[in-house]
């Protein structure tokens, strides 16, 4: 192997390659929204939250949050459950292992952008 080949293997990806990698990671429709990414990151940090807590943390309206949760749930990234409580029914949201893995991959890719 020549010296130039050794150097090319040790070089960090170019900005274009880094952005292409991020674009590939975000190619899933369920990850193309900053709101859904924020929800995933919050759940990865806390494992579980109520819909009320997620609305407060994200600033999303009830309908928007439900739309994002439906997409994340259909992708297998979160599980939602309606639970009876003293004040009525509460929706809890829990991240799945698949959701944690997807979140980690996106964050690794972002971290590798070498800004």
C-alpha cells in the first residue's frame, strides 16, 4: 500500500460526505422532523414521559404532538399507553430499544460533522 493510500484511509470525511451521511440517517420519514428528533432525544434521556410533559418540553400543540407520536410509534421508536389517573386519562410515552438505537445513530452522525 502506498503512502497516499494510507493517508486517504486516515482522513476524516469531507463536509460533503458528512452531510450525505446525515441525510442518509434522516432518510426515514419518521426522522425528518426536528420535532420528532427532539421527542426522541428527550425520551432517550428520560426513558418515559407523559404527553403533557412532552408538550411542555417541546412547545408542541396537542395535535402536533399526537401526529409526531403516531409516526414515531408506527416506526417502532416509541410506545404509547393511555393510563387512568385521578384527573382522568393520561398518555404515557416510552422509547423502545429501536428508538434509542436510532437516536444514538443520528447523534453520532451529527457529532461526526466536524464543524
